[in-house]
């Protein structure tokens, strides 16, 4: 078996003959010399051919090249391959829809998405997914370190998780079923088993939102844990997790962030927080717009609040707590001190909500009452409600939208830029 060396490791092999393999990223044919730039998962490698050498390969052809590693400060990483012997590993490659070697992307987003299996090879487009992977690694590591257990829950369910929200219905062997909007019911049940659980998995929302921040299918980073006093304990743990995700991006994806010209947010020791009513009063006072009776924050309000938090607290992150109970799912715990308001919260980053969470109800009778107050029967939730008949501790948790988090970190103007094969109102392929 031939031992393959990655492009990024070539400087450690100067003076040795090695084998590299990857995609032909670019051909540069000059009068006195010809260069091939090979791309693999670690980066780019420069291969030097003698003048007049015939290069019968098109860009994106997969090649294996054996040669002598030579120092060259002008080459990627400071080393290049000379005296090459080239083997073609794939058939002739068709030209991609745009030149993947050009540093600036000239293609439109629809073109990129239509040809995503190929266009995502571009180093800039790929970088967003490196950031996403590092974020998820940080999410898992932080929660593992706090004694959480990773679980994997069903995505085909018999009732809607978020009562009132649109769901994707399907025929399940002649019975109605739905694609899960979240693992909420199951992760709460698992608090009764493990006390602390988390999940990384898909979530589905059939809401007809055709915006730069909404998707019909996205990756949700969920956590739930028991034996809490209130939602502020949930917020404290979430702060640790956000810090872990940011640190992981710095450690694992710094090159990707640099290529994107992006910056990892600094997570303060204590993220500032505002009650929902205080947030509305601030907005009304500063803008002259009377929003005091609004049930939720508009995107423009989220942006204004983040600007306020950065100006007043030097923080790009802001918690808004105590949303009206009527705007939250039925399982949200009410605020004992403020009738009509909840022990729920959102976490805002750079002008956009990235996390929704809070304390949940944990007594069976409270669930029956909450559903009755909304005019909903208990029968569709029978499997869920039985959990609370057998003793559940006070608990809470949250959900982070991975793609939205990644878009905000990388500066992507549209969440679809950092979503693998996005699904929305108009797109079901590739």
C-alpha cells in the first residue's frame, strides 16, 4: 500500500520522495515551467513540471502524484513537489459550473446550491462547514464534561411538538404521523432516565417562511437537564456550552475563519440579560415606536437590542427572558412572580436569535391545565404526559439552530450558504 502524505504535511518531508493524492485544483502553464495545484482535505500542494510538459487533465480530475519534496517559500506551505510521476485516478472531469480555483466567488447562490455536490469543494464555501463541525464538536465536549448523556430520538412522531406550529404530515402505515419539529418530548422523558441529556439531530418546520434565516429542515443542538431552580440555571449552563463552542471553533477551524475574514465572538463571564418587558420599554423609549404590547420581538428589535448590549455591556450576546406565556409552547413553565409571563428565554447573537430555551412544567396536573387553557385535548399527548405521572424533577433546556449559529459566526448573508443541501419552500434537490 502506498503511504499517502497530505498537502499540509509536505514541509515535514523535504528531501524525501512522497505520494500525494487529490483533485487538480488549477493548472498554470508558463513559458519556462508548468505548475499543477493539487487540493486535498488539508489544503493545497504545488507540483512542478518541466517547461513544455503536456497536461491532459482538466480541473477536478483526481490524481495521485509521486515526487521529491523541495523547499520553496513561494509555494503553499513553503514546499512543493518536483520530479513528479502522475497517475490519473478518476475519469476525465467535466468543468465545474465556475472556476473553483478563483479566490472570489462570482456565482449566484442558486447556482451554488443547484450544483452543491461540486461547488462546495471551493475552499471558501467549504470553510463554513468546517466551522459548523468545530461548533458541534465543542457542543458535545462541553456537555460531556458536564455529565450529560447523548441520546438519539425518533424523527417520526404521532403528534406535533409545538402546538399550533405547522408540521410536515405523512402517512405512517395508514395512520397520520409527522416529522418531528424538535426532540422536546423525548429529551424531557430522558431527563427521567439520565437527568442530563443532549442531542444533535434534524428538526423539521413546515412554516412558510421564505427568509435568509429560515429553513424547512435544520440541525438542532438540544439539551435538557433536571433538578434546577429556574431558567437562570439553564442560562448559566448554556453560557458554558456557548463558550465551549466558540473555543472549539478557535482551536479547530481558525484557518477557515481566517479565510472567511470572520471572527469568533468573545463570550463574557456573564452574558447580560433583560426581561422581555424591559426590552420593549428600551426599544419604545429609544425609537419612539410603541411596542409595549407586542407578544414577541421583531428581527429589527433583536438587532437593536444587540447593538444596545454591545454598547452598554461590551457583549455581542444578550439574553432576553420572560417572554409572554401565550407566545411559548404549552410545556413552558410560567413565571411565579409575573402572571402571564414565562420562565423562558432567547439568546441573541449579533442581532439574531440563536437559542430558545427555558424551564419546563414538570407536574402532570400542570400539563393538563395548560392544554385545557389552550383548548387542546390531552389524548394526542398521552404518551408524552405519562412521563409526568411517574415523578419528574424541575427541569429545563434549550435548542440551538446550528446553521443559524454558523451563519452568524462566518458572516454569511443567507443561512443557505452554510447548509448542506438546504430544504426550504422552493428547494428539494439536490
